C-alpha cells in the first residue's frame, strides 16, 4: 500500500509540474484567435478590424506569438499590417481558412495592395488560401474600359526574415505575391492559380530585395510565373512548375536612366508547360545604366513553350516611349545548362541584345530543344559567348 501511495503522489506531482509547464509555455507563446476579436467565418461579415486587432495584440507581445485563423471564409478589405511599432520579431500567422477579397474590385483595387505588410521582421505565414476574386476586374481590363489598376493580394515591403509556407493564392486582381525592399525571404510550397487570360497576374514578383528563396512551388497564371525587377540580388528559385503563364522573367528593366541592377540569380530544376516564354531577360529599348549579371538557368524542362530561351533588349510595346532607342542595360555572364524539351516555335533560342551594349559571357551547355520533332533554330544579334557539349539548335553565338 505504501508503494502504491508513493506512486500516486509521483503521478500527481508529474501532472502538476506538466500542467504548470504548459501554462508557462502558453503565457510565453500566446495565441491570438481572430474569432476572439470578432471575426466571422461566413465570408460576408467584414473581418478587417478583427485581424488588425489580433495583429496589434501579437505585436504588443515580446514573446513569440501566433495569430490563428480557424477554418471558414473571412472577408477582408484592405488590411495594413505595420511593423513600425511592433515589439515582436517572431509572429506566426497560421491559417486554416480562406481570406476573401470583396467581389467589387473598386473596394480594394485602387489601393495597390490587399494584404500589406510593411517594416515587419520575423513574420511567418503557414497554410491558408487567399481568394482575390479578380475575375470582374480582369473582364473590365480585357474589355478595354477604364478600370482600376488592381491590388496585389499579398505584399511585403521593407521587411526582413519572412517565411511563407503552404500558402495558396487564387484569382488575384494583379500580382499574387510581391516582395519589395526585403532581406531574407523564403517562399516554400506556394501554389498560385489564375486563368491564362488574366492580365498582370504575376505569381511572385521580387524587386529591390536580397536573399529571396522560392522552392517547391507551382504557379499557373496569366502573366509571369516569377518576375524579377530592378535591385534583385541573391535570388534562388528551385523546383518550380510554371504554366500557364509567361515563364520566369528578369525584367522588364531599364525604364529609368538610373536603375539598380539584377545579379546572382539561380533558377534550377523547373518545368515550363505551355507557357509563352521559358526563361527570359527583358529590357526596354531605352538608355539606362542598369545591368543583369551572374545568372544561372540549370536543369530546365520545356514542354511546348513558345520562346524557351530568350533575351529581348528591344522591348517596346506599341512602339511607344522607346522606339529607335537602344537599351543601355548591360547583360553579362548568363549561363544556360541542361535545358531540354520542345518549342512551340521554330526559333527556340533567341538572343536579341542591345547594339549599344551587346550581351557578353553567354554560355550554352547541354541545351537540346526541338520543334515539332524537327530541328529548331537559334537567332542572335549583338550577343557573344560560348557553347559546350551538345547544343541543339546549333549555337549562333
């Protein structure tokens, strides 16, 4: 009996200390449920203030905190999550539901961003779906009417140490995800979906940012799967499925005379299916001091892609604001390694470089592209470089 009594006391003591530990852990790592702040999961009630209140509570905590979004649909208007007064550098937003934009595009389409994070540090978003409800705006744009520019679904500005994992973004009015002026951002297992005819719906746009990684993601949209703007550096893209869409594009660059360059970009192990382009570098035919250098495209598969490999330095839609002007963007040290598949056009490799500042250091290594089971062709203008290994179509460098 004495042994049994001692065993009972031991179990009760362990339970007491475990309960105390859990209580301390919960106090030091608080969770803020948006429903506790008035959010309704019916997809009709405006939950913007509830989400911002949960954000304010998490920011006030100096311990790592979680904002939790339970299953359901939550209607949000433009929501601005500011980090300027935030004490917390470890906020996790865990989403088990869907955030829904208003169906009337005028409600958010004139503000640039739907969900905007600015000057935040250590924010992580796990799971969830963003539904931008962009169909009405696309119809307006495609009809030629005077429409709002539209809102990016999720935007990070001037932020550090960002992580997005398992997020799904559908039907954004404009860009799905924007990373602008950020340092160290990781986007993993992201899924983007919009129809192939949805205008300006880039999947992920990166500019003025360094240390951005995009991995294990699938982008199907009406514009670039990933677009890379001025000032992007140390960008790593791996294991990406792209299509429909316009491929992965560095640019357009060179609109301004003084413009930050793009450097140290790696794109590897990606598949492009039925896209307008594969990997593209695009610059305006305008004077500029910009540059693109140290870029690697490696282990890529092209499936019926219109322009699998392309450099276009004479970009000038409708011959407005740039005709008969050479691009000042200097492109150098761009490598294409192990790229194979099928082209939807006979010219599978096209380097249309600037006469003012020719491309240099282009390298083709083990490139094998065909056109309708026939040999494809290559086209070069003002481009210099080398070819190694099997290169089909035959190099024009």
